[in-house]
């Protein structure tokens, strides 16, 4: 039996200026200070709620699934 494991990451939305095209656009950037991956979406939201200082540059953020792993049950190997 196999199971799918998903890891999540916290990304902040930042307004950045594109000098070549003379317009602003929103960019997703990893939040500095946040762990590289969370085990659940809720864990990422909980971290965001308790780390206001790390999110000061990202008043808007999203939590996205960043990678999936297929894990084998040790009893099947």
C-alpha cells in the first residue's frame, strides 16, 4: 500500500515594479523566516498567525502545495 504525502509552503504577495514594461505586478515570494515546508495547510496558517514580525513585508500571503511524495508502507516492502 502506498500513500501520498503533500508538503506546503507559505508565499507572500509583493507588489514589484517591472522597469522594462513600466508596470507593477504582484509576485509570489517565499516568506523569509518561514520553514521550508509544512506538513499541513493548517500548520502554515498557524505559523503565520504566530509570526507577525516575519510577515511584516507580506501583508497578503497564500499557502500552496509545493511537492508530493509517494510513501511506501514499511509492511509492504
